[in-house]
C-alpha cells in the first residue's frame, strides 16, 4: 500500500548519501518511501550512468537537490 502525497506537501528533489557497507538497506527503504510520497530521489545505486564521470554527476545532482539526506551509521 503506497502513500499519496499530501496536497500541502511540495514534491522535492532529494539526494541520499549513505555507506553501502551498513546503510544500503535503509537508503533503499527511504528512497521507496519518499518516491511513494511524490518526491524525486537520487540514489547512486540506480542513477549513475555507465561510462560517465560519477564525480561530475554527483556534484551536479548535489547542486540541483533541494534536500540532502546523510545517513550516518
């Protein structure tokens, strides 16, 4: 069962930073939950294009995001 975005909530562009060794499951859950609420989520696991400079992509996306989430474990 998904969640409908609240009419009072403005969808945001969200960047999630996490450690793959110990926070990947939480990051994936958070990505799914935020997307179900209408937000656009950038997560390196699914968004980095093959053959491109991942550093350039990450810097660009961080500059374009409205919310930066750092998962510290």
